[in-house]
């Protein structure tokens, strides 16, 4: 049985970006600090894709990232290294810049975010999904200037990323 916080991209490929934003905002999520490696390791057919972090109180999208060359079980925990100079811990560093705080506080704030996942497929690779969702959802900590027409489906928008 698939975890509720995982949404396979194949299930929303034909959904408009406008509707997809609403679907993702309403999805079940896990508090990042409570996520276990065991939970991430049970993702079965979707070990890679896109991960989204939301602020608990405001339900606002904070960060969209991709796990493409590494699985969710490898990539997500790498964001939360207690060492500030660690290589892949970009989320607390984004929080530091945005909140103007020290690394330890930024790490605690990041651990309080909520996580939901979008599983990639051969037809909808994680890199393209991430490009589309960062542009459409405009996450507070890592938005891009690129835009997509909200009436496009996820599959149509991903096709333009080629």
C-alpha cells in the first residue's frame, strides 16, 4: 500500500497546474523532523521524484526539490545535516538567508516543515516536474522566474521543459 504523503505523477499528469497546486496543498504530509528513513524506504515504485516542503501554520509552499540521481531516502535527509558546512544541506541555508538567523535555528525551523512527495515516472521525470512546480508554485525559499500557463496539464508543462 502506497503512503498517503506520496502522489505518483502518473495520477496527476492530466491535471491542470492550477488544480495540481490545490491538490498538493491539501495532501497529507509528514513533519520533516518526524520522518524516518524507514518511511522513505517504503516508497516502492517511486523511489525518486520531487519533494515539497510546506510551512505548517500557513500551509504555504516553502521549497521544491528533486531526488533524481539519488533516491528520496538519500536526498531528503541530506538537507538536514547538523554541520553547517555539509555539502547538500541547502534547505537550512535558504532558511538562514530568508529569516536572517543562525544555522542551528534555521535547521530547527526546517525540521518543522511538512513534507509531501511526487513520485517520478519514465514519462514524467523528476527534473522536469521540479522545474514546473518551482515555476508554478513559486516556493518562498527557491522560486524561479520562469512561468507556466496554469491551464496546462502537468504532462504538457513537462513536455515544454525538454
